[in-house]
C-alpha cells in the first residue's frame, strides 16, 4: 500500500431491522493517513500537482479594496506553490486572459517563475464583466494541455469572484460545467455581497470543491493560503467510493456529511453488476464521513445479510472496504435503537435544508414559511451542537424559545449575514465525544 496514504473505513449503524423492515442507514467514515510514501511523487513525496488561480478582474472588483486584496491573496498563493508544481494565473472578465505565463500553458514552479508570476499579478486592473463558464473552459484547456497534469496529478483551481455570472446565460455556464466535470477540482470564494450563493454552490458541487463567503476582502489572503496549502498536501488525485448492493436492493441515497453536506446520489457511474462508483476527488491526510441509505428486501427474523459493501478505490487498487449489515429481529428494543451517528448526521442534513428553504421563503416574502423553517433550524442546530450556525441564525431571527423553535424574523438583516448563513448551512460538525450511539 506504499503508493497511497493508508485508508481505513469504519461503518456505524444499528444493524437490526424489525420484521418486514426495509430501510438500513449507516455512516461510513473514511480516514486517510500518510504511510511514508505517495506515488506518483514529486520532490517531497506528495502527488504531482497543477494549480490555476482565477481572479475576477471585472469592473466591480475596483471597489471597496477588493482588487488590492485579491492581488495580495493571489501573490500569497503563488508563493506557497512547491517547486515542481505546474501553475498559471488567469484573469476573469467577459473573456479570460492569461496573467502568467504568456500563452495558454502552465509553467513549473520555482523561485524565478514564482517571482515573475507575483510581478504579473501586481499589474492586474479591474475592467469588464463576468463570464465564469469561459474562465473554467480556459482552465480546462490549460490542464488538458499539460502532460504531467494529465497523468495522475492533482489538478486544482481556485476561483474568486465578486459578482453574478451576468455576461453568460445559465445554459452557457451549465455547458461549461458539463465539459469540465471530472477534469479538475475547483474551490471558489465569493468576496463582498454581490455574488450569487446558489451559483458558486453549483460550480463547486459539480467540480468536487468547496466554497465560502469572504465578506471582508482583508480576509482573502489567509483564505487563499489555506486553500493552496490544502491542495499542495493532496497525495492521491482521484479516489472513488464503490458501492455494491444485493439483488432487489436499492441505494436510496448517499451523502457526504463531513466536512460538508453534499448529495452524491446523482453522481453514480455504473461500474459492474449491482455496483456503482461515486467520485470523491483528491485526498491527503484527512477524514470524511458519508451517510448511506439502502432499501432491502425484508428477510425472515434471525436472518443476517450484507446490505451494502463499500470500497475505496484509486485506479485498479482497493484502498479499504467495509460492510453494511442488516439483521431482522422481533426484539423491539434492538430494532428501535437509533445509532447516534446516524441521528446526528440526519439532523445536520435536515438543518441545511431548513436553512436554505427558510432563507428562500424569506427572499420571496413568505414570512410564515420562513419563520417555521428557520425556527426548525434553530432547534436542529442546538441538537447537533453546531454553534457556528446557531450564531449565524441569531443574526437573522430573534429566538424566543430555542427548545421549541419559536422565532421572529429580524426586520433589518445585513446581506453579508444572510449570505454567510446560506453559504455555511452545509458545513457540519462532528459528533460530540462519546456520542457514538444513542437510544
């Protein structure tokens, strides 16, 4: 297993179903830890990598210090690229253009190329509009044109914007995303309050990345440093979760829960008889958790069966595996016991939905629905121990009764606070220590 980090899979569930029961839930926890080597390798043992930094240079970036902050952030990101990584910096407007290097290509990072890139970034100016699909297509061409990047490298882009995708149609952006799917990973940041949360959520969901709001441009530099360092630490470019289910069983859903809620169900690629693959992107030293729900044919009391077999796969190598078990019982105490980790993640998934539905209703002027859904979110945030979300909800609603979810909508809510709540609604917390199972 020396070619990859050491992967482990842990399955948490209550395997007991009542007589006639069909629905089995499980939490699949995946952890990757360095095993002393990773391959293919460059210099220090990490996977070869290609990095593209895409900076919005539309006219609106000239306001409130956004352009100056973006330059500082891009320079900081360039300076932490390790030697041997191939990279480029792209300016995004109505049409993207190369900032560094000249011509559509990637260059190898070393002291000289980093210095040249930093100088080129310093000359950026804000003018033009926003056409994000065209920016992504240029990134895709750059990655595709670089042989080392195409051969097992971690291909990662950072995208910064401060506005909506006004100079492309939704169809053009969707077509660009379809074209780029599976070719590279993309993390995105929205700076200020004039960008579209749903738009960045869609982009990063399709391109297996994450996104966050950066209300204060001064915070961009630290954020870019964190994103770039995380990309530089990846050790394997493409990991897949492979799920087998028995005949007459159906995988109802599979959702990533840690570090953020992301429904993977529609990403299934058939890979064999009763087997589907779900792409998970690049991995370094990290752990993630997934909520899996399988619908099985009921069995006789006392019968035990494998409800699902999960494997972590990279190329043709199985990195780790685990089983989801179902056993039918007439012992009500056993069959009604709810696994604590399943309950915790079910609550976090519902929390994200309640926030997004509540905010949408608020935007549409439906105060009754907004109050009900955001009140439910207050209850759920408290139950799962998500203190950050509780704090953000306090900026949008006045909490009268946190136990029952009685709230009043605030009349004056800062747009940045609403966008932060929407953006961070999917970011989850782990179960509290000792809360592995519940009754």
